[in-house]
C-alpha cells in the first residue's frame, strides 16, 4: 500500500501556506520557491544542487511538527 500525506496549516488570512509532503518511503518533501540563478550568484550558492527558498513561518511550522 502506498500513501501520500500532505501536511497543510492555516496561515494568516490571505497568505498562502506551503505544504510538507511525507512519502511512503520516509522522505520529507518541502514546497518552496526555486532559487534563481541570480540569487545563486549573489549569495555564492552552489549551482549543481536543487535549492528552494522558504520563509521563517514555514520553518517555524516544521519545528512545531518535529
């Protein structure tokens, strides 16, 4: 049996909330905004890895879940 669980919480009114996906094989996938090439260069981030940007409310929600 394969399950997909999506954790969603309510943010402030009118603010969209990213989701956290828990997969049946134990992975945790976070929803976020892709980091642009310009941001990578400005922040000296690696170019060969997938990166997303999330806000502090998202991190607070993850900490609450843990």
